[in-house]
């Protein structure tokens, strides 16, 4: 069976658990100075998380655009605080 990109992503998300979330969103990638550039892996993981929450909770594109434009760790932490303040159900 050949998967499309969408199919591959869907398969991965269905199989993800909190264990995978720990290494996908590895906190050590977000440690450092606010002005440090955000590692690619950290930006990609954060963008996907924000996109999922935005779609699931009809937040609009503001948060997705912010996640897409992040350049440093300070901006990443600010977005995490902003999204966290929305108090999504666990």
C-alpha cells in the first residue's frame, strides 16, 4: 500500500501517544536564551501542535501564522504561554 503525504501524517498521528509527544516536543529543544534561533525540529513540532489545536477548537489562523513566523526561542515560549492560557481540555 502506498500512502499519500496526508495518509502518512494521519497514520503517524493515530499512533502517537504521550511517549512520542515527549520526544517529538523534547523540552530540551526549547531551552536556551530568548534570542537563540529555534531549532527546525522544535519549530516543526510546535507548528503541528498549534495547527491541530487551532483546527480542533476553531481558533482561526492567527496562531498558525504566529507559529509559522517564529524565529527564536523567546517567540516560541511566548506562543506556548499564549496557547496555554486558552485552557484546552486535556
